[in-house]
């Protein structure tokens, strides 16, 4: 059993960086693309004052509440 789920996820992203991870609306995104976008999104949230471990509530396009 691995130490933590995130360790396994990071290892998968590193091992598969060049492979397609997602195809959407005719565009393909590699694991490296997704990792970069997630890091950019996390940095934006941190600049806006959101900290690690703090609960958040938001609304998606369909107005459904999520964490």
C-alpha cells in the first residue's frame, strides 16, 4: 500500500506526462497540461485568499452547490 493517494497521483502524472489524459471539444490535454493548469488554478485561489484546509462553497454553471 502506498503512503498517500496524492503520491500515487503525482507519480502517475510524472510517468505519463506526454500522454493524453483528457480529450474535450476536439482538443487533447496531456497529463503535463493538466498538472500545469491545476497548479495555476491553485495559485490563483491562494492569491485570492483561500488557504489549505479551509472549507469553501461554490456554485457551478448549473447552480449546484459543491465544495
